C-alpha cells in the first residue's frame, strides 16, 4: 500500500506540472539544467581565476540551499490554494478521510515523494552535467560523487527547515514570528562573530571540502531533526472545513478607487491574504531567499567595493520582487471571467495595480538594508535599480506569460527567453553601477522597453485562447 501511494503521488505531481507547463516543456527542464552545467564546467578555470575554489563551492551550496528553501514551502500548500486555482481538485496528501491510512503516514509519504521528485528534477541533472564534463577538465573522479551527496544534503536541509517553519505557520502564526525573530537574531550574532567564515561551519559544505564521516553525520542530523518534528506537529486542513469572512471587498474597493478597476484589485488582495499569501508569502518567498542571497554576496566583499554588493543586491531584489506577479495570478484563471465583460488586458492591468501595491514590501526592505549597512549615501541609486529592474522584469513576464507566469519556472523556451531579455540589460546596468554608483540611475531607461513590452503583451494575449485549467 505504501509503495502504491508513493507512485500515485509521483504521477499526481507529474500530471499537475505537465498540465500547467506542458508535458514536453516540463520534461526538457532537467535536460536544460544538464546542458547548462555541462557547458559551464569548462569555464571553471576562468571562475577560479576570479573566485577562489572555496568561495565557488560556498556559492554553489548557497544556490541549492535557496532551492530547498523555495521547494520547502509545501507545508503552506493547503486545499485553499488548490481549490481557488483548480476548482475542487485536491492532493492525495489531504485524503486521510477517504483512505484507510493515518494523516501522518500519508503526509510522510508526501514528503518522501517531494524529496525524490525534486532530486531527479534539479540535483541529479546538475551533478550529471558536471560529472560528464569532469574527465575533460581534470577534476578528481570522486568530486562529482561528493558534490552529489553535499548538494543533496544542502537541498534537503533547506527543504526541511522551511517545511518546519511553514508547518509551524499552519499551526500558529505568532509562534512562527517568535521562531523567525529568534533565528534572525542568532544569525545576525553569528554573522557579526564569524563574518563570511560562518558558511565554513555548514556541515554539507564541510562534507564537500573535507569528506569526513563527522561532517556526513552532522549533515544527516541537520536534515532529520526538522523533518521528524515537522511530521509530528503537522495538521492538515480539509477542504470540508467551513470558513466565514467579513465583507472586505466593498471597503477595500473604496480605498482603491484611484485604480482603473478597483473591484478586481481588491479581489486579488483578498485572495492573496485568505490563501496564505500574507505573512507566509513574504517570509518564504521574499525575505528568506534575499537574506541568504545577501550572505552569499558578502563572500565577494574582498573582490569588489562594498557599494557594489549593495547595488547588485538591489538588482537581485528587483528580480525577486517581480515574482510577486506570480503570487497574484496563482488563484484564478481567465475562464473565471470568460462570461463577464472583462478583457485579458483589463485583467493584466488589474494585476499590475495589485503588484504596484505589493512593492511597498521590497521598498521598505531596501531602505532597511541600506541603513543597517551604513550606506545611506547610495540609497537613491539602490532604490532606482530595484524599482526599474522590478518593473522591467514584470513587463517581460507579462509579455512572455500573460496571466500564467508560473509557466516561467519549467517551460524551457519561455525560461530561456526570460533569461536573455532580463540578463542583457541587467548586466549593462550592473556594469554602469560598478563604474560609478550613480550611473545606475540609467536603469530608469528600462522604463521605455518595459512600456513597449506591456503593450505588446496586451495585444499578444488578447489574440490567444486563454488556458482554462
């Protein structure tokens, strides 16, 4: 029964992704990762000339820690989101009432499924690309195996840690805030005490560098404890649970009367809040990834000026801020509006308005970072870089994906186009910022192509049949 449930969940995961992203595009995603890593491996001698091998390993570990953090938010995935997005569809993980199995057994199987699924989707293609290239670049034969174990442990730690936090969030939001505040305080103290050497204490990184049984044992402990605690305290919410809410649409519509379509913008905000998009989205999809990115960018302090780290971080914040567009398009489809006199361009405009409101979060975040780092004199270029890149990345998402930006993650063709359209101008503004911080204000010129891409996006998606899944 256990293996049958596991295979059924694997099929369910594949069908969900292939329905949203398309079977061929989704199946080619691991191939894309393999190809990128294989070709990039031949550039290792150039990377080592700029970045020491130890720092390069730290950055690689950081990427997979971020990946684990992003995937680990499945503790937040309840029937509320699934029902809003896919009607009455529900996951097997929430079927304890209809199956002769305990909730804990079903959800443990769900965790194992996610581990296996994403290891094959992300970690294995990465390591295989490096392993195939290793004989041609003079890498020791054991290094790909060590890399696989280390990256797997790193990914699992990120996944288990966020799974623990998101499970606490589903039980008690105040408890999560207390834990999160404690983690921030401890991380800040540790960073002030050890600086970038703090990463050297991370067991999976030690495993990659030294390959000792102690580092392997500590890595296992680091992964197992959060998983076990999370499974013990997990409590699913059933779709049959009735909820009552006060009428927020009318008063919120009045407050948003300055928007072109106040009711639609109000609906987006209400959907986002009631579907776990309040504290959870901000913590797991924004603050935690940016906190980790800031730490790993700090590794480059010896190579570039301090203001360069801040400005690169502002650009990165702009790119991640653009993912908020995904937050506000995840809970409905165009088919919900097909019988109403509402066009695709009207809906996109509404999403842009909601997106603009949410930009208060990253704006405050950038201000706080510049104050904490003592670089207030660079606040203006940092804010310009963040805002311009965020709006430009939003325009690219609208042009490429319309009302379904979630396809950006695993659709190979869309992903390549996105990376090209974002990468080229972003590298230009970063280069200008390195020459002089205030040259970064030139990023305001990104508003010109951004406006054109949004207009083209309106025309493009008005002419297409919108998906109804």
